[in-house]
C-alpha cells in the first residue's frame, strides 16, 4: 500500500512515469472489473482506458493517496455506466485485424465452444461473486488487493470466492483462469498507451508540431503494436497525400472524437496549429479555453484569402458552385467543392484555396449570407446583395456584389470582384 501511495503522490505532481506504473499495477483490475459489468472484452478495454485517462486528469482531487484503489474503482464503474447508456457496438482493436490462426477449423471451433461455455459460466454468477472471481483469476490479485479495490472486508472477498468455486465445476476453474488471462491486455501495452497519450498532449499543448512530437515520443516506445502505429503515422505525415484528422480517426484508442474533430476543423480553416494546442489541452485536462471567435475569424480569413487571390489574378468574380466537385487525393479521394475564379473573358480557373466539403456547404452558404446586406428589391431565382468583408486587413471594409443562384440540384454563389463580373 505504501508503494501505491508513493506512486499516487508522484503522479499528482505530473510524473507520468509514476502514473505508468500505477496503470501497470491496476490495468487488469480495471479490465476485469469492467468485464464483470459489461460482459464484453472490447468494451471492457475501452472502459479501463477511459477510466485511467479520467483518473489522471482528476488525480489532484484525491486527498488521501492511500485511498486510490477504491477511488479508482468508482471511476471505472462510472465509465462502464456511460458505455452501457451509449449501447456502443463492439469495437475493433487499433489494427482492426485478428491474428493469423495455425490450427485446424475443427480444433478452433472446439476451443471456441469451450471458451464460450467458460465465459457463460462466469456470466451466470451473481454480480458480487462474478466480480471477485474475475479479479482473482485474471491476474492472480490477492484477496487483500481485491478487497482494497472493491472497498470490502477481506473476509467478504474470501467468502464470495469460496461460493463461486462451489457454483462452478472444479475442473472449470483452471479454464476460467486461462480464458480470462488470455483475453487480458498485453503487459505494458495499456500503460505505455496511456503515457503516450498524455506525453503527446503535453507537447501539443506547448505548441510543438505533431511531427516533431511523434519523433521524440517514438524513441521511448517499447511495445511493438504502438511502435508500429506511430511509425505509420510518421510515414503518413511525410507524405504529400494525407490529412491528419483522417489518420487520427483510424486510431480511436489514441485519439478520441473530440481530438479528431478539432484537428479536422484546424485543417479545414488553415489553423491546425491553434486547434492542435486545443486538442492537446483537451487530452490532458478534458477541457480547454478557446477564443470564442476562433471559427468566425478563421472563416473570414479563408474568405479574405480567396478574394485577395482573385483580385491579384485580375479575376472578375469568385464562383462557388455546389455541383462542381472534384476528388481530393490527400483526403482519401473525398469529393470537394473548389472556389473558381471567373476571368474577364468568361473562362473559369480552379482555385487552390479553401477546399469545401459538400457536407459543409450549407454552413458555408449560411456564413456568407450572414455577411450579406440584401438588396431591397429582389426578382427571379437569384438572391442579390452586398458582401461586407475586408480582403486585406490593412484596408477598410469593402462591399462586394454577391448573388446566390438556385438550381434544382444545387446552388451557386458568385462574388463580383471587378467590373464585368456577372451577377
């Protein structure tokens, strides 16, 4: 208990090495407890990881370091309850593939049926006995350690374990142990994954570029699976045809949806350095402080850069047509709407600024309308007005004629830059 207390105190000061040791000591405890509640190994691993992340974020709230086992168990229970409410389908591992099998199908079927019967026997136990049995056999935790985690007297743990042995056939006990241990996380894997997440969070929060952060962290990795994933990420970052958010989305055990969304927003608006800091802050603390106008300003910045580029190229208009879509290789060939420059002679030239995802078209159109002063008199199938914007921050605000034209299968926005631009 003194060792746990010391590790907790060091972890509360931000010592990730100490917290990694705590994870290593409690990972099977968290995993086994989660499995006893969820009855699913994949979900149990999700719950255990989420609990370790939440615990590190809130470790400063634990006044008595020696009370960590029971406090942590309540965090695990909370994460399991959230997963049950979400009714999340079975998840895949980081690599999303099953290991190759060398055994004959008939042998595999027999083993599978045996494991299913063992797991069914465990699930048939009453919950109090199921918890104690799972924790005892998954990693050989002592009855005293289980009692501390469940906040029960050791005599109660002993009694429940004795009762569960009586319910299960004696010959099944070894199979229970083997089956639970076979499905437990690989030693060191979860510990290294948790410390990797928080070390990366610290670096992103400090503004260190992702590629430099991964390079530094890759040198500290030991487990093969995580090393392989980080190596693949580094290779992707060095390639011209990639998006960071798509790469992150393939690793849900490392990058939760909030992180993926922030990076995607940053890539779209051209402010990934800002949103990466926010992602790092969220990973570390579960919250972040942000400029409330970061997205409107980023939107204005994209619009201004597009208009300025059109002015520099002597274009008559900027045309954004929702039906003009091309494939973007670095986004897995996703369809993209590109703004186009209409030249004085009427030809259209493609722009390399502001790739718009079709699903965001409605948001972009609404943002443009929010900056438009409508003409008092309207007629036909074109909505006209004046767009208020500063194409150059050093200039005064300008009004650009703008027209929204509607088709049966799409829309077109035309911003007039010079005389001769059609409206």
